[in-house]
C-alpha cells in the first residue's frame, strides 16, 4: 500500500470529505438493503393488504378501514388479546422471579459456578418448537414423564392428562417457557450485576445496608438499563408467543389458549382472510412499539451529569 | 345429537375412554395400524388404505350404530377444482370424464378410493375387497353437510366443531357447548359474507 | 479530642485458599493517631485495611477498636468509615443522598440526617454541590463527597484506601493538605494506606512499613528515615533511593569501598563484607582527599532547585548524589564524594541494620 503525499489544498480537502461521506453510505448500504427488503417493504405491503379483502385465491377488493373496524367487535380477537396479556404477565413475573435469584446465585465466584451457569443456560440453545415437542412428550398422559411419575409416586390415583384442562395445560406451558427462557434472562441480569463495582457494595456494607437494602437501594437502581432490556425482550417474546400453544395444545383445550399471533395465523392461513390477518398484524406491531416505548420511558435513566 | 353426546359422555364417565383422548388432536389419526386399538370411528377412505397398505391387519367394517338402532353416516369428499380462465378447459373436461367412466372408477377403487358413482358401484367393486362395499352402503344413509367454510367451521383444529366435541364430551356444560358452537359458527358465516 | 479511640491488632493473619498473605501482624494505634500503612504493591497494606474495615474475613488473630473485640463484627457496627480509591459514590443518588445514605440505613430521622449532612458539607466546603446528582465533574470534589460520607457516619476510626491515587499531581497536594486539616479538626484516629512515601511522610504520626505481609518497621516519619530498621526500609523511604554499596569491614572499624577507605560512626560486628548505605542527599562533592569516594560522572539531571548526579565508582558500582550548589558536573568528569560519618549506615548481607 502506498500513500500519496499530496500537499493539501483547500478545495481538495473539501472534495475528499465529500467522497468520504459517500464511502460511509456505501458501507452501510448492505444493511440498509437488508432492512429495506426484509422489513420495510413487507410492512408497507402488509399495510396495503390490510385495506383489502384479500382472499388466497381470487381478486383482492379494497374495503378501506373495514378490516380495522371489524376487530372492535371480533370477540375471538378480543379474547385472544385477553389471553395474551394474561400469559405475558404470568410468564414475565415467573421468569424474573426465578432469573434474579439465579443471577445472584451464579454471580458470586464459587466452586463450580461455570457448571451452574451452563446448566441454567443450556435450555436457551434449544429451539422453542423443539422444546415444545419435548415437553409435549413429557406431559403425555400415557408415555410421558410427569403423569406416570406422579402416579408412580402415589400422588395421584391414576394418570392425569395434564394438557386436558386449562389449568394443567397453562401451568405446563408456563413451566416449559420459564425453563427455556430463564437462563437467557439470568445471563442478561448477570451482566448487569457484574457491571456494579464491588467498591459500591462494600461502601454500602459499611454504611450499614443489609443484603435486602443493598439489593433495593443499590443493585436495582443500578440495573435499570439491564432490567429495561430484559423486560422488553421478555414482554416482546411473550406477546409474540405462538409455537408453544400451536405445538403443545393446538390452542386448546377448547380454544382457551389462542394467543394473538395464533389468531392472526388462523385468520391468515386457515381461514385465508389475508387482508384481515394483515390488519391484525399491523395493530400488533403498533401495540408492541407502544409497549416498548412505555417500558423505556418507565425505566429511563436520567443523564448523569 | 343430544343422545349421541350423552352416549359419549357416559363412556367417559365409565372410564372406557383413555385419558389421552381429551387431547387427541388427530396426530395418531389411523392408530388402527399399530394393532393396539379395537374399534375406531373413522372415515371410509381408510378402508382402502388398510386393504392396500396393511394386508396383515384383519378387520371388519360396519356403519356407525345409532342410539336407537339403525345406522348413520355422513358423506363428504375431495373436490376437483378448476381455476377460472384456464386455457386448458377441454383437457380438464376430458380428465373428469375419464375419472367418472367405469374404467376410471375401477382404477381409483383399485388404489383404495371409494367409488363415487353409485349407479355403477357393483361393476366397479367387482373382484375387489368386499369390505369396500360398506362404504357404498353408507352413502344410502349418509347426510352431507354443505358449506364453503368447511375448514373454518369443522375441519381446523380451532373450529367451533372441534371445540364443541371436546367441550360437549369432556366439559361440564353441555348446553353451553351447544350454544357456543351455534354462535361461533354463525359468527364465522356472517363474517365470511363480503 | 472527641471520639478518639485507640486500636490494636493482635497476631492478625489472612490466608487466601491456604496461601497466607498476612503473617501475624501486631500493632497498637493510639487514640487520635494518624497511622499510614506504606509499602510496595502486594505488601498486604490494603488487605490489612480491609480486614480492619470488616470487608475481608480475619483468618486468625484479633482486632480491637476502642477496647472492643470487633474481629467478627459486621463492618457497619465497628465504628469505622472508609474512603475508597475509586470514591465509590452511589452514582444514582444526589450528593445529599450519598452523604445521608448511612444514616438513612440506620433509620435516623429526616431532620437529623439533614443536620448532619449539612454539617459535613460545611466542613468539606461542598454545600453548593449538595443537591446535584452524584458524580461531580472534578475528582477532587468527588473525593470530598466521599470523605463527607465518612464524616457523616461519625466514626471512631477513619480508614483511607489510597484515596488520592486517582487525582492529578496538583490536586493530590491540595487534598493531602485538606486531609491533614481534617485530622487536626476532627481529632479522630485515622488509618491511611498509600504507596506514595510523600503522603506517608507528610501525613503520618506513625508510619507502618509493610513488606510481603509483615511489618518491617513502625515509627514516626523521622524515625523511619533517620533510623531505618533494615535495608528495605532505608531503601523504601527517601527519594532518590539510598545508595547501597558493597563494602568490606576492616579490623580497624573502617570499611573499604571500591578501593577507598571510609570511617562510619558505627562499627561492623565482624570483619568481612557489609553493605554501606549512603543517601544521595547526604553526599557532598568536594576536592580530592584521603577520605573521599572517587567516582566518574555519567550524567546529571537538572531539576531547578537541585541536581542529581549519576556516577560510577572505580569498581563499577553506580552511585547517585544530590547537589544544589557548585558548578555543573560534566559527563566523564572525576568527582570526589564525601558523607558525614554519622550519616553512614551499615547493613549485614541479610539486610539487617548494623548498629
């Protein structure tokens, strides 16, 4: 490589800085193209579809906002929202209630801490669909693990079909999701915990703050950013839940576990109301953005000056 | 229909139904083939597949018995659909005519399909497995529900029908199950009208 | 003197995983004394301070503060406050909340907290900062807040862990004076850890020189400088470092170094090799005679008020001399160095001081 030694002239410098900007654009172009092709254009097309009655076969017909107004009286959609909200709250609370103690447990350098971290994190690398299939088998009344085990231990008289009732199936799915996700949230929280200098904890100990007070007054406030991230990821994931209901219970028992995405899937690819499915997707997208903005605002960190 | 539901509920109460039935989503649709089941209510199309693919299975076929004697069945089927504006309409027509000809019917039956033309059914089934005859007999008593929304109303895993059968047979509120299914089906039909 | 309390360490030991790093320290600290732990990095001075604070467990031995055995007490009830090198301010709290945190944890009343925080702020002249978010821009201000947080606790003993290391040279001097003033005003017992001997010499009533988890010498700044217990202390205290020259003790109580014959005031116990210690600032350049050390100048450093001369003796040993007056020395020039005989120190091969 050679570097040409040219005496800098005022004009040349300006020209070079302009060329520099073009070069910068060139570097981000591939990313821009990807975002454009795989996000922006599909979303715009979805918006366009949502103003149509768009069957799988036959001609789409412009119906304006009728897909949107239909939602308001669509009881199945409203109950899907209710169920998704319920599921999101339960799962998020459950994940954090478990992930925080786990993170605190694996934060401290102790014998075999690497093993613990790996064990807790392992389910994360299993796909959600795979995990769902695995747990469908585990929960199978005849050939699975839980029911026959409960029976063998004498806790139940005969094998109970866990997935046959809402309570049983919902609990099974929540436990499965927590098992699958908690390691990821744990790792996120762990990075937040490790970012807190030990000096601060020691200063607080000298100041007489007990374990709980240190957690409340030091750890939690210093982890706001991490918490915001973990919370947004957890809530977004829960709002978009689909695989586990589709695979483990087919939305049952008696359609009691149809999430919003499941309902969109059914409308689009079972009933072939592609326009209505598109409208539902747009509403879900807006709701998710609103949720995330609200969380960021709640957990905002004022600029430290 | 009430009586039929009650009959099923009685079977559940008497513990004649395995626990897994409540969550059977059709994955083990033709569980007959593993030889572990004694009796299964199933569509007549499976006669053909059992005859052709599982000659080792010894089975008999009969119509679904009614609560107060007699027999019942319902008939449906697969459709041949022609897209609008196809330039190959004459070829399609020729194929359909062939499929419904005695020769075409014979070929279909030999491969396990049930004869669709009752008028030449005797001729079609001649020399084939006698158990296929039951399917032909079923058409005499069968009812045929007809809707363009069959998948939405009946066949999909989340259809009102699927929900209804589960709720009516395994649930606590039979009247509610009937009412809900009625409402849900009506709502789907109403929404489908453009 | 209010609140002044003495302290004592009795055979204090610390092991990390079977590896002992503090080997049985015995130390008495008088009420109101300013004690400085000094030593090279890894000597255990910070570990020892953290053991006093209760942040490190004591493996063996006993720590007393004000006659009370605190060895197994929680840090918060030992009557100590600590100032960290990193300041350790709570970044999400205002300066006021930082200062009042300890009192809040002790469930003091709001008015009480208010009063004590204001009082501490007044002592440190940081009233204007009180209602700002933590993290004042300047390191000096942060360190004042950190010290203020210690004062609010009204401790019996203040602990400082290299509090000035993160400051620039100028601020370090002014904060050093500030800490000295604080000690005068509060009169508390203070224990201060540093690797900077200037801080140690200027602040301490009592210097504790540590090496490898053992005390090498305890004494006033004057004692450790003028009367070092061994070659390590003599070399560690003083800048530039003391010259250690290989010498031979003669039967007539003189020593020979590089062919020259010197007569220290103390005499070696036996004839044979010894180490002769000469501080650069005690060496004087002069005309040749029969009681001097001839050396050839290699280079000099000019510091304005003083000059350091780096030279080599006839047998190749290097020597540093500080001189203020007289003409400049040029490299290659022969110089003649003299040292008053009562300033000469003799050490055995083991480093032990010969008196």
